[in-house]
C-alpha cells in the first residue's frame, strides 16, 4: 500500500509563506503584497503523488510541478484573480485523490483528497 501524501506549503522561520513574486522573485509579504492579476510562485512539497491542484477563489493555477534545479522542491505558479479580496487571504491548496499503480501493475483505488497547510497570502 503506498504511503499517504501530505503536500505542504513551505513557511519561513517567521511563519510567513514561502511565496515569491514571479516578476522579480522578491518575497510576498504584507509590506510587498501580491497584486491582483499578478503571478506568484508558491513553494511546497508533496506534488509527485497527486493528480492536480486547485486553489480557492484566489486565482488560476498556471503550473504545478517540480522546481527546475531543486530536487524535492515543488512549485505552483498562481495568477491572482482580479476579484481576489484585498488584505490577508488564507491560501490552502487542495489535491484530488487519483488512481495509482501498485505492485505487479495492479491499479490501486485513490485515497482521500488531501489539502495543504493554510498560509496567509497578502493581496493589494
């Protein structure tokens, strides 16, 4: 039986989320919030055992996969919705369960959907 997966968004020592502005790779912080329509990079782990990802009302996922050059580090490139509320938004990524291939090539039933930890994403 495959191990359960628990994808997680990385946080920094101060507790803020490891999210960067895609335009200049600076950190998204309350003093440097994401803009509506902007693409941000959310860093996380655990994507390899999932089928796809979805976010709440905050935006569209443009890419979800490995971060080039950094084994074990995953990223989601997220375009912030023009309708996202301004201020500190709670971001949780949801990953639907998917079918896998078990020993001897036998299909395994999907486990339950999984979600990441919740982090704060400041938006202006």
